C-alpha cells in the first residue's frame, strides 16, 4: 500500500547470474524500474555495476527509474565498499541510492516503497508509464 492505494509490483530477480544474461535485455525493455544491488562486502559485485548500468542505458526505456542499492549494510567489519563510493556512483549515473540489509530489513521496504510511490505520484500527475 502506498498512501492507502494498492500498488502491484512485479519483481524479477536474476541475482546478476550470467545464465540469465540473454533474457535480461527483454526485461529491460519492458521494465519501468530497475533495482541494481551490489554486496558491500564484495568489491567485485560493486565493480560490475558500471557494466550493468551501461547495458541498461542501451536496452531499457529512456525513462526507466533506476535505484542503486548497496546490500549487507549490517556487515560493517566485512565491508569492502564504502557508502560514499555507492553515493558517488549513483550521482555519476544520476540514479537513486541507498544501502540496505536483507538480514535486518534495513531500508528494504523503503526501497520498494520509494519506487512504488514514484509511480503512484506519476499517475496522479498524469505522467509516466
């Protein structure tokens, strides 16, 4: 629910796996929003985000909403990617950013709510998908 309005989100999770690479282009074309996650305890997953963003820019609709999420924010002592690095990358590509924790629930609902609220506001204004 977003402001007492029921919102339906259809979520596809490829977990960044190469075996799904061939079908992601089709998902990009039809997507209204994309949540890109990297693991803050895994620098390689963060480094791969640029390639995903380039691919999204090539195949997704021009007005697709993109949110960059740094997951495992609860793992401070294992952290390999600083929050500031995620913020910098998000600014560079002009996308929203936040850190989350699937383990503790930190910002998980907020991330989905932010995307749903964006589309609810677009509908109220008569714009968007």
